[in-house]
């Protein structure tokens, strides 16, 4: 092969390489999803309904993107919301880019963790998607500049720990009726916000459990009633037993249904058990009295009173401390 022919072949190879690189770059540019830079600013959270597992959030939402077909004014999806109300929106399309800002009020449904109630910590979740464009066409990018919630807004009885914003891809195992898809699997990009709050619990704790502890102390005082009034001791103990049961039903009525054993259940069960022990001790004291063992019955009452009170306080302190640290 002469020199000219070799140079011609070499040029053709170089041109082919450039063509392949150009075509590949063009194809990638065509298939790459568009980015939607998104930010939120929460102005208030209120109407927290603990039993129905919902709350209301007011927030500003803004988006910056190039593809006008996204049309978030109509295609905005808030998956966890019960209702979504747009009270204000503005759009700016100058410079070949869409800048959309809207104010939303959403009633959100969420799951509550009540194992450590009232020393509970909750995570409030908010997420958005585009109902028409999947993750192949659209991806979110969080705007993390500045704060994401108004530090002046106060949740009555709660304290805000943190607010994190992230992105994720949510998978739906369905084609949504699209016959062009081979598998029942579609993915949508989502922007997610997680607000972590914890309850200011001590006031609520005593408000809810004071009746239970008073009932236990009434049953406990039976140890210091003279053995001649054995009927009064039985009456006070049984009355305290029903008082604790009533207190538990009142608290349970304000909580969501749960299949787990919560702190509320634990403290009430301990109290019921110890009142039952008081009744058993009273029965044993009655037996000693009938056998004319008056001094032994008095000594048994004093020892039982001290042991039961110490164990009861230790168990309550342990479970309350564990829940408050959880």
C-alpha cells in the first residue's frame, strides 16, 4: 500500500471515530433526563391529629427547569397527601427556563410511632412527583441553599430536631395501562422532605398517668390500715384496680390503634399487677389473723409495703427512662 492510500485510510478511520463519539454523545444527550431544581420552605405545621394519623402543613414550593411540558401546575403529585390546596402560584419563563413558585396547604397522612408515647419521636414526611413524566424524562435536584423551615413557627407540645431534603426513585409495580411496556414496572423521581420532631412530654405524662399513680397509692395504703378493717382494705384495692383500668381506656381512646406493646400498656400492666399483689397480700394477712398471728401479719404488711413500693418505683423509672432515651 502506497503512502497516499495509507493516509487516506487513516483519515477515514479518524473520521469514523469522531462520528461514533459524536453519535454516542448525541444519543446520551437525547436520553438523559431533564433536571428539576426544587426547594421547599415550611411556614407552619398545625392540626396534628394523633389518633387519625394526619397533620396539616403550609409551605412554599419552587422549581426551576427547561422543559415546559412538565407543567407542574397541573401535573404536581403529592403521594402522601389527603388533600392539596394551591393558594398561590406564579410562573416566569424568561431566559428559556421555567421558574415556578406556589404556596401549598396539604393535609398529610402518615404513620405514627407510639411505642414510647408520650416520650415519642415522629418523622413527618412530605414528597412530590410529576404524574406524567417518569424518571427517564425527569429527575429532581434539591435546592439546599438556606433554611427549609421558619424557625419561628411553633408546634404546640413538640420540638423540631431536623429537616432533611433528598431525592429518590419510587418504583410502581404496574404499567398504569400503558401497553407499550413489557413489564409492570415504572419508576418516578421524587423529592422527599423528612421533618423529625419530638414531644415535650413531661407535662402530658403527668396529666395522663397521675390518676393511675394515685390509684396505686390508694391500694398501697391498705398495708397501713389496721387488720381489724380488712373489708376496707379489700374495697380500696378492688376500687383502685378498676380506676387503673378506666384510666387506660381513656388514654387508649386518644391513641391510634396499635398491635405492639407500648409504654402506656407496660405502665398500666405493671400497676395492675402490683395492685393484684396487694390484694393477694391482704388475703394472706387475713389468713394470718384468723390463725391468731396478729404480730406476724403486721410484720408481713410492713415488709410487703417496703418491697412492693421499691420494686414498683424501680420498674417505672426503668421503663420511663428507656422510653425517653428511645
